C-alpha cells in the first residue's frame, strides 16, 4: 500500500532532518481505508524502519498485526488523538532538541517567521504526567489527557520530553513538524537579544491557509526532503 | 548559454552553503544579451534545479518560456528590482536563518568583519506586507515597494521572512549573499556578550572596493564553492 | 572475545557521537571473566582503535599485554574506579565540549529532560589536581581522589577538562555518556533564557529505572549508533 | 621534499577542521634547509592546495619560485614574523569564526580548558590597520607592526578579521591553531552564563610543557586529523 511506503519515507525524512532525534520518537498515519485504524512502526529507531516494520493498530492502541514484535509503550498518544479528533490523520511524537526550552521554561513558543505560521493558535504545554511512569507516556488515561490538551492547536509540548504534532495528512504533519523546529530555534535565538516582533494572529492564519495548506508547497518540501534521504541512501548503502 | 549553466551552479552553491535554506528561496540573473529579461528557475527547491528548469522572464515578471510549468509567485521581487536598478544584474531572495533576528528585533545589522564589508551602507528592513497575502510577496505593488526600499543598499531584509540581496553580476550576488550570513552570525554572537567594535564606514567601503570587488577574490570564492558542490555531486550520484 | 569487539565498537560510537571528542578520551570495560582486570585501548585516537589495540590491565593500572606499545597516562582513572566500585563494569573519560561549562562555572548540572534522568543524584566536580601535572591525571593518588569523589553518582566532572562516566555494563556506560551530553546541552541553552523546571528526584529515578535501565532501550539506542558507525565505514572505506 | 607534502596536508587539515575557514587564510613553514626562506601556497583556497601550488619566499616576502602565479598580498604577515622570531618555524593566518568575538569585544581570550593551555601568556589584539587597505594586511610596515605585537605570545588577534598563530614546527602550529578555536568557543559559551574559572598561569604553562609540547601528543592529534582528511578524499574523489 502506498501509504505504508510514504510512512517509511516520513520516518526517514523526520530522522534525517533531526526531528525524530536519535533513536527515539515515532510518526503515524490513519488508515485511509478504515478511520478506526492507524499505521505506526514497531519499537525501532526511526532511521531503521522498513516496510515490514509498519504495524496496524486500532483506536484503543491495540496492535492488530499478527505475530508482531515489541511495540511502543507510547502508542496511546496516537490512538487517543485519532479517537478524539477525526480531522487529524497523522501524528508525530518527537524530541527535537530545539523545542525543549519551550517545554521547561515559562516562555510560550510563538511563531515569528512564516515557517511557524501554522502555529498561530499557540502550543500548550502538557505537564500532568503519571509520575510513577517516569516522564514516559505509558497508559491510556495519560494519552487521553494529552489528547484533551490538544484542542484546536496543531501541537502539544510535553514538559522535559518533547512534542506531539498533528496534521490533516501525513505530508502536512511532516511539514508542520520540521517547520516548528526551524521557527522555534529562531525564537530561541531572538530572545537572547530581545523581544522579537511575532507574527500577528491574522498573518499566521493567512500564511497557513494561503501557503502551507497548499498541496504545491507541501509537495515541494516533501520532494526536497525525499531527495535528501535518497542521496544519503545512495551514498551509504 | 553559459549564463544558464552558471545560474544552475549558483542555485547549488547557495543551497549547499545554507543560504537558499531548505526547499525555498531563489536566485536570478539578468539576460546579458537583453537587459529587459532575466533568468530564474521555475517553482522548485534550489537543490534540484537543472538547466531545463531555468525560464526567461520580462520586467513585468511575465514568463516568456513556452509551455512552462508553475513559476514562483515571488517573481515580482526580481522583476521590480531589475526594472528600477539598471546596475543590478543579479538578485537572490533567501531565508538564511542566521539573518532572521535582524528582521524581527530592533537591532540593525552592521558589518563587524571584513566578510560583511560590502554592507557598509547598512541594510533596511521591509515591513509593509499586504497582510492578506500572509507574509509572502505575491503582487507587483509589493515588489515595487521592496524595490523602492533598496535604494543604494546592497540588500533589504523582509521582516519575519528573509532577505533580498543584489549584485552587479551573478558571482558577486552569490558572494554578497554567503558573506552576509557569515558576518550577521558574528554580530549575533558578539551581541550576546556586549557591543562589538564595528567596521567604520570607510573601512567597509575600502575593503569592499579593494577586495570583494576584485574579480580575483570573487573567482577564488566561486571556485571553492564549486568544488564543494562537485564533491557532493560525485559522492551522492 | 566478543567484549573486545564491543569495546572497539564503543570507541567508534562515542567518537561518532562527538563524546570522545577529537583525538582524545578513552572508554574501558571490566573483564567479564576476571573482575580484577579491565580492557582499554593503547594511546590512540578513539576513531582509530582496532581489535589489536585493546590491551588488558590490572587494578593497579599495570598493562598485562605483552610487548605493548605506549599506553594512556590516565589509565589510573579507570583502575581506581574499578578497584573501589565492584558494581561498575565500564568507565568512559571524555572531553565532550557541551559539558565544559558545568566544570568551570558555579552552576551544577541537573537533568531537565528524560535523556538525563540517570543523573538524578547530580554530578560532583573534581578540582583537586596535582598542579605539577598540568590538568592531566597521571598518578594513582589522583586517580584515587577522583574515585572517592564518585560515590553514588554516575559521573564526575573534571574542572576545565572533561568528565568520567560509569555504567554497570558497557552499553549502559555508552548510553549514559551520550545522553549526558544531550541533556547538558539543553540545560546550557535553557539557562540563557531563564531557570528551567528540572526533573524531580523521583521523576529522574523512576525514568532511569523504568526506561534507561531496560535492556530494550539500551539495545535500541546501541543498534542505532552501530548503524551510524557502519554507514560511515561503508561510505568512507 | 617531505616538508612540502606536510604543508599540503596542513592546508587540508586546517580547512577540514574549519580553521582555514571558507576559501581564505593560509599556513606556512620555514624552509628547514634555509632559515631565510619559507614555503607558502599561491593565492588559492586552502582546500584546493596541491604540491605544485607551494612556492618559496624570502624574508622580505618576495616569491622566489620561477614563473609563479598570483601570490597572497598578506605574505608580509609570514615574512615579518620569520624575520623577527628565529624560534618560530610555522605561521598560520586564519579567520576561524569562533575567534571573532575576542577580536571586536573588550573581552580578552583566556584559556579555561587544557585545550587552550599553550595560550597561558594571553593573546594580544592588533588594531593598527592602514585604513586605506581596508582591513587586509598588504604592506611590509603593517606586517612588521603585527610581528612586533606578537612578542612572547603564541598568537595575535586581528580586529574584525582573524588571527595569526605560530609554532616551533608545522605540526605544533596546526595543533595550536585547532585547539585555540576549541577553547575560545568554550570561553564564549561560558561567558554567556557567568565568569568561568580559568586555568592559572602555572596550570597552563605546565600543561603546555608536559602535554602539548610532547611529540607523542602532537603525533596523535596529527594522525587523527590526517585520517579525517583521507576519509574525505576517499569518499569524494
């Protein structure tokens, strides 16, 4: 199925662009043929995911793939968001290091360049961990609490841990995830010298609708990222 | 035509040096055989531009290449500058991330090392967007407003977006674009510890005239950047 | 012996991940068949270590490998720690540059993300050099002073020099070493904008026990790092 | 001659380690067979220097190589230092970007880690340019002024431009140049959070004499840097 191939590519892209940082984090996509299912890799470094590592899950986070290997404890982040938000068709949980300051400091991330325009509604910070789980999201209740924090935003930060980014399709979720890192890095750098002029709500919304929501922009970015992954594959293997 | 080949190389160089950052931004050159025309790629990531992707445009931003594919909405930045500044023969619009702080903070970029000498007249910030266009430059009026901000400067910052850099020829425009990023990064870093000693107006002007305006310096830099692009091509393809 | 092969791989990983920075630093492992011995490379850049460069040492730091070449003066760091801490089975001394601020500033490193959870007991700073040895650890007394600073911690910083990290096995020591760098970099970056919310003692301890102590997490990370080393080898040789 | 080969290698190393940054900067070595001569490449990006590009110069900066191509205007930096300091046998002029803050801010560079120990006497800043030469050193008088600033130091910063580093032999000059960048970057980073504890004069001097002055340390570093250059060559050509 082409969606499986695209999800493998998304894993490679998001790792290659330092969003799925190191050996951890994961990206999923809703099954286009059955909205009550979604695809996600087994427990594996994103850089190493291949077609056969993509499993299918239901909205309770149960793995439906027969004879499957170990899966992610954090699958509940994905299942709960798909359950509560029918318009979301792709979810990425990552630990991009440029985002960490905005999860542990009392400074809200706000877009200041067109790269971050889609986050014009802001990004809330989740900090209601089950402390007995040690900063990792392991149970359905916690997945639901994260989902209920998302609301009309396109992402939720997890304190001292990372972020959950969503999109109406896989390529949009990848674009949102990469561009958040770019723009957050800019805000971090600007704040060291002073208070920057942020995008207005209207500027962000208009830019999101007129540019990043367009298939052409998504395709240009996706094709570029694919070419980088392919370069690497050709060089290294 | 050799100018087409050089423009493709300029795209590769500017991407390779992180000036044409990610999948966006563009560089153009005036047609040496017809000053009322200029060359610019179609809508494509700069890293992927090939000879057949270079189109010819008139000074109203109209694409004259027959059967052409989708072009950049922002072509008006180029056409309006060529129309108003006959001495400008190359234009680069980029989103180099090192420049963003100087577009959204109330801190003017000023050269402090010989790398930035050519910007001794300073760099104005454009902030008169058509808000209904969402931070992207899409119409001729806005292109003209940017052109009228340029005046005797060698670049104009676009708030929360990027920069437009010009040059009297293609290699000079590439050199100006790369070196601005190097010097702006230095200013950014110095300002975190204190107020640096900047180049005097006279130091900048003299360095620009005696060093960066010399074909020898431009060629040494260009040849070096070409060798880096070629290394990459040999490695990756 | 497979432990030799793993130690060579650990050298490559730690260099590849910029922990064994440049041509200096070293990692060792206790002999699983004889707790009074440990393995460590001869005096060589970690990136260049091969099987035949791994020597065996006793707990006085004496090299037992016949006809050996020049060894590290700093072997005493390893021997003294193995002598005093039977539960420690691997030691890494590195100069990762991200750690230096915490060795020379009056700011204690404290974990703020799950990456640094294992350091929930904090990391003491050693600053009792034999000044006549010029910042390098060259004698057994100094090795013992460093060992006695370690206590129940998982690492000791060396002022203006680097760090010593330990683990209950080789893969754990590698993981601790890499993740300390990631988390310390985060703390450094956050402190530029304000005081971050750190992990509580309990959060760190739980995360360490429930996640990083698990063989599955250690293996996932190790396999990922190995794949990066192999890519490089395939590309470069 | 083996010194020519080593000088080519030094060019590659210093570029590969981002010391001979971009297409500019140069490194020279005194002729071991004639102290009144030294070797230096023609005007070329250091990354591109080959055996045939190495020319011989006298202590007035005159090129003695017959039928030579264009040479560096800044040759006078080298010739004047060799003339005034018989114990100096290698000179590197570079624009490593990590050093620029210490050339334009009122903050002296001081070693804080063992990497920078050899600079325990401090590094003066030269700021007596012939303004009509635009930040570039073009005449013998200015070369002499720089030489007279050096005194007992191992380097001189050039305001808004770069540095001149010397060594008693080529490998030492390379090591001094690379390690200055590492240590200056550390000082820069520390100063953003507070005042670090620097090496004492005695610590620096002892470390320099007992470690970096030893042929073994110089060889270990040199061999490591050579291996990195060779990897690149094998990959890219």
